[in-house]
C-alpha cells in the first residue's frame, strides 16, 4: 500500500515537471518567432458622402422595427415610414437642425444615418 502511494507521487511529479518543461519550451519558441512585415492597409471610407443623384439603400439597426420614419424638410417626423431594403435616388442633400437629410421624393426626407450609398 505504501509503495503504491509513493509510485503515484513519483508519476504525478514527473508528469507535472514534463508539462512545465513543455510550456517553457513553447514560450521560448514563441518569443523567438518574428512576424512577417505587412504592407500598409488601404483605408476605404466607411460612409462615403451621399450626393444628389446617388443611389441609396435603407438600412435599419433595430431588427424588431423594420421601418424608418420619413422626415419633412425641417427634420421632424411625419406619419409616413419607409421599409428596410428600399432603394431610392437622392434628389437632394441638406443639413438642418443638426441632422443631415436626403430627399427621396416630394417632401419626403430620410436621415443619412438610416441610409447607405450604393456603388
């Protein structure tokens, strides 16, 4: 019985020391590794400026409500809404009351936060 306990202790110490040796070897290997040189990344504009005549696509961050409120020329909400995925041609772009608006038709405007320019 005593020999079995000693044997288990010896085996567990041997396994623990081997695992520590393996960890230290992989750490020194990782420290000596040099990463390849990468070129400068090209930075593409994430939200290019929308101009008159550009095609726009309605996107929505809120997945529960799939509609965006249509605004009037002053930037206040109207009773009308536009569904996600709708495409329009920008008739005009203006900034009013701190909001940048895109005219879609008549007296209907959308906030630029709700639309994305289509290339």
